[in-house]
C-alpha cells in the first residue's frame, strides 16, 4: 500500500505539470522505462527479490502508471471528435511504453 501511495503521489505531481492528455503520456512512457529498468535490475541479482518487486513494481510503478487515465483521456478525445489526435495519442502511448520498457531493460543489461 505504501508503494502505491508513493506512486500515486508521484503521478499527481508529474501529470499536474502538463495539459491533458500529455501528462498521462509522459507518465506512461516514464513508467515503462522504469519498469524495464526495475525488471532488468532484479533479473541481474540473486533470487529473493520478491519484496522489492512487489514494493517497487506492483506498488510504486502500479500507482504511478496510469492506464486507466490513458483510457479515459483517449475516450474524451474521441468523444470530442478529435479522432486523429486520439489515434496518435493511443499509438504513442502503447508503442512508446513498450519501446521505453525495452530501453530500460537494455540500459540495465548493458551496465
């Protein structure tokens, strides 16, 4: 629960710096990068990191990333008739998060 509270607080601070939907996009991309780095780091260490995975991955990053907010932002763009912008936002969020996660893994693996 503490990890989720920390992640949610960090999300609020990050999203409040941007106008919708770009704050959510930034958080999702950063969350993907951080999840990749976390998983890569945990894979490099000895077994027994379940507590770290739960606290940081499930708690902090689960509270930080905002897929439900992403879905809401996407829906509102579509509802307002901004379909091309919605599709751009959806594509950047999904593909960008996957690429960012891979970049995080590669950064940690290269170290």
